[in-house]
């Protein structure tokens, strides 16, 4: 096994272990929580699905329409999926994909308990999505892509599964300035939405490299993880497949 492949596998295993513990109620949530009140008043909100793992509210910027098929990457316990479900209605569908089996199980249970019947949840790797080509209208994700070792590959997969002129809305963590390298590269912090984050300009370039366009940062918020000098921010970026 090459060093690169071994490194990628190690990151994924670390992320799975961290999020498995959270799903089972034995781990801490992400440092990059959205502000209190960002979700609680939304139609479809389920407290059991809110594990404090997001860094934005991508559904707010998705302009979801009745009948659309929406793919939620890193769907966790199903929070964003269940916020999106009533917006696409009974003719639409939400497909959540998560790397961690216990998160998938928790999302299924939450959706069933809430009576959400237009959402399904699958176990899968964002770098190799179990989704057909050109089959979804919208891709959303919340504080997940920064945990993926090969981010260009992740965005290539987004481009592959989107229909022509389909759109994506991604909330994620990036760096600005010169944050502490140790903070960014510790595997434990990676599962806490910090390490693995790319510099903002680099992040936008890798999205473009995947063949996506009309890129726009629609939300930006500085985050204080350890100190005000962290140089870490959450963004929500929107774009389209040509």
C-alpha cells in the first residue's frame, strides 16, 4: 500500500471512529457548530438529528423546488436532509450518504420517527459515490468535504452525479491567513471540522478544477476554535455543473 493510500485510509478510519462515537452518544460534537437558532425554527427540524456537526445552513441557499432530487453528502443523523424534505415535497426525494454506518442507522431511525418518507440514507464514500451519473438536481453538504482526503475527487463526483445545469451548495471549513499547522493536521481535530481544511482561494480553485462553474461564496463567518488568531472560517459556496 502506498503512503498516500495509507494516509487516506487512516484519515477515513479516524473520521469513522470519531463520528461513530458521536452517533452512539459517546463523543463530542464538532467545534464548528452553527449559531443557536439557525435550525431550531425551521420546518422539518428534528432535535434528535441535531448533533451540532454543521458549520452552515446550506438548505437556506439551495432554493429547493418541489419534485427535485437532492443528494446530501455527509448526511450524519439526517438534520439537513429532514429540513430539505418538506421543500421538495412528495414528488421529490432526498438521498443522504454517509461514511459511518451508525450515522446512517441513526438517520434512518430519525426519519422514520418523524414520518419523513421521501428521504433515504445510504452508506458510502464521497470519493466513490453509490449514485448514478447525472441523476440528481441538487447536492448539499455541511462541514464534510474538508474531512475528505482527495477534495478534487469529491468535487469530481459531485459533478458526475449532478444533471447538466444542476447546482451544489456546500457549507465547509477553510483557512484564511496562516493558522497553526499543528491544529490543522491533527487527526483528532480533522474529525472536529478543523484539520483538512484548505486555504480559501485554493478551495475555490479545486472546485473549478473539477469542472464546476458559476462559483459564489454566499456566506462567510470567521470561527474561533482556540483563539481569535486561528485563521479558520466557515463558508457556504454555491455553483453549477455546466
